[in-house]
């Protein structure tokens, strides 16, 4: 089945630790995105990548880092510099060619800092 | 920059009653408009989208939305809701030349028995 997978579904982290969230897609999409969701705030863009080996900061990139070494994968690292990392994290992808107007979402990872 | 306003954070409605979830966006330049639905602890699923053409767009699960350029609105409607429609609904807008989508803050739909 084609789609976007995120792992793990739930993640617990101690303060001061870095943690990496996985996002993989087999849709052959060029663009990938990371969002953070907090209650009542909608989705806020962290980072996005339109092509392999290139990515851009979104609206709330501080305390996060990404890599895009393969078209299929766009992992997000939440660093210890992120002051309030507890949130629901969503990955999305989009086809960049003609008709590539829609973002498709993974199931999300809920990160809790203990 | 684009922005999206969802006027109601929560909407309670009785089962089998009609519902309208309101959405306004900031710019009247050429845009793509989207409605997504999110069930608890899941990702977002596309309900419908407006790209061009007919201003009335039909989506999945019996939902439809109407694009109104003069009022910069894209309200979501369903003539008769079911308990399974309980979810959070997000309106989103994208400029046609932009790779990014701007999301509203969401409207939580509560279906009352």
C-alpha cells in the first residue's frame, strides 16, 4: 500500500535528550513537511523540503533539525534546545509536478517530555 | 502573507441536523482551498479541495463546500450529520505558486445524540 508512515506512534523523552522522529513515504512525492500540533493552535510548519539534500525552515524551526538524504525519508530531530517539545508531530508529503496541490499526512507521533 | 480564520473553535450539533463550519482566508489572489478532517490521535485526511472551476465542491462523507471569492470564504456544509462525524476540521489555503499550505486553528465538531 502506498502511503506515509511515522514511527513511533508514542515517544517519551527525558528533559535534555535529543530524539528523532521518523517519516517515510512510498508515494514518490518530491516535497515533504513537518508540522507541530498543539491543542487549539492548528498546525504550525517546522521544516519542509522540496528536493533531496535541500530543506527550508518553517515558522517554528528553533530547537529542531532535519535531513533529507533520500527522497523517501525526512526525519525530524527534536533537540534539547526546544523549550516545550511535548506535542503531536505530523509529517506530510506532496507531489511537486502538475496537479501536485494536495498534502497527504502520516498518522502522527505524540511526543511527551517527562 | 496568507492567513486562515476558522470562526468557531467548537460547534455542537444534534445528530441528523445540518451543519456549517465557517472559514475565511485573507487574500483574494488565486488560491487553492482545502478542508481536512482529523479523528482523535490520527493524521489529517483530505475531505475536499477547490482548485478552479465550479465554486461548489463535493467531498467525501457527504460534505460539500462553496468557494466565495468576493467574501474570501470557503464554508463547509453537511445536510445531516452522523455521530461518526465527530472530529476536528481544518480549513487550509495555499497560494498557487507556493509550496506551503496555511492551516486554520481548527473547529471541533461535537455531535449530540
